C-alpha cells in the first residue's frame, strides 16, 4: 500500500466510466488491427517505395505508439490493457495474414513477438507514470527516448549497402 501511495503522488488516476474504458480499449484494438495489416501489406518492397517497407521493421515506431497509448490513458491498469490489446490485435492480424496468404509460418518470430506482447502490459503500467511529476516520471520518460536514440545511433554507424539512405531515413 505504501508503494501505491508513493506512485499516486507521481500521477493521480483519472476517474473514467466503464463506457470510456471500453471505448478506449476498442480504439486500441482497431489501431492494432489497422497497423498490423498495414505493416504486413507494405512489407513487400515490390509494391511500395522501400521506405514504407522498412517502417514495420523499426522497433521505435511500435514503442512510440505503445508509449502514446499508455501515457494518454486514464489509469495505469487501463494503459496496460490498451497496450496489450494493441499488440495482441496487431500481431494476430500480421501473422494470420502471413500464414493464410503467404503460406509461411515463422515460428521463432511468432514466439518472440508473443513474449514481447505478454510483457508489454507491465511496461505500459510503468510508462503511464511518465506524464507525472518528479524524478521518477522523468526517469521513466527517458526509457523510450533512450531506446529510440540507441536504435537511430546504431543505424547511423552501421555499414549501409546500396539503398542505405532509405533505411537511415525511415528509422
């Protein structure tokens, strides 16, 4: 109970109705379904300009969307539910499309991203406090920024073969 009181000083939970919570989770599912399908459709470089094919491969985009979903939630529990619903629906559409239309079953990738989706509610619960006040919220806010910067730094210093400028500009 003491930890709950300390966290409540960082950011106070907003009151919301059940209708608002359900609407919020349904919106997260719709966004997940849409982005999952979009990421899979543009995954084919022969149909689209290569910059679009690389968007789904950048971890930073998914971290950014999950961060937005969590910090703009009414409570940390709702943030966890929304982010889990987002990643669950996104991965379901992405891999159902892969299995049904491309006749390909990437077992290792499915397991990896399923574990990431299972861990995401814990991250979203913690990330909800990033919009709060104090040192704790500042440290939490620095976590996704650090991941995004490390991803960009890694790509900038990597050996980029032909077309590397497209890769560098997309992530």
